[in-house]
């Protein structure tokens, strides 16, 4: 059995490293405001600068180890004879009921556009959705949306009179902002596949 790549340690690092950019300046700014009993001035500038640095840190380090995880998981799936000949994307995945303070992604893996189905093959989950059951592909917000550097691509439909949603977020690139920019092209590829 291969070592797990999507670990709590990696999830923590994806939060703690960006916090190193955010917290020091914000704490210093708030301390300065309290010491000087004023909101306006140097303290506010420090908080603003800390927020900008935190955003940059989240973009740069929010997907820490992403390239390694992609390679390691692909190697493991190839060893299990998963077919990589169809169009595929490295993504984060979440089921509709998943809630976690560490990360928006319940699992990481590959989304495949097979001839008659879309398939997510991850470390913990394997989800297959027949093409005929898919009704729409839309963007929905996730935790990364609130800071302007991410969003879900949701594949939604109906299976035996029950609505379903497959939420994925691209992890093709190593930076959140680059994945946000690329999410439009991935959504278009899925829609083109759906029409084909």
C-alpha cells in the first residue's frame, strides 16, 4: 500500500504557511492601535499590509506540495491500472455534505472525461456519473472564493429522482490564482465533452 499523500499535515501546512504572512503584521497593527488608542494611522496600515501579505501567502502556499501529490497519486493510480488516456484534470473534490476547517477539499485526485461518464478517482473516493444523468455544469463558491482565489466547478444532475452534485476545484497549477484563472477553460472542456 502506497503512503497517503493527502494528509492532515499537508492540510495544516496549506493553512499555517499563509498565516505566517498574515498574522505578524496584523497582530502588530492591532497592538499599535490599542497602545495608541486610535484606529487610523500606522496600525491600520499594518493590518491592511498584513491582509495583502496573507492573500499573497495563501495564493503561493495554500497548495503546498501540490506537484508532489499529483505525481505520487498518478504513479499510484497507474500502478492500479487506472486508464489515463482520456482527458483528465488534477482536482480537489468534495461531496455535498463535506465540511472541514482544514481544507475545502475532501479528497484529491483526477477527474476523467470518459466516453460515457465523468469519473473522479482519488485517494479515498471513486465517483462515476453517467453522461446522460448530468444536467448542468456551473460555478459555485467555496472558501477560496471569499478571498478571490478559487471556486468550485459543480457537475450536477439527477440519479433515480435524487439530485447530485460533484464539486471539484482545479489543482492543475501550484498556485490558487492560476487554478482560478484556468477553471473557466476546464469548465468549457467539460461542457464541450457533455455536448459531444
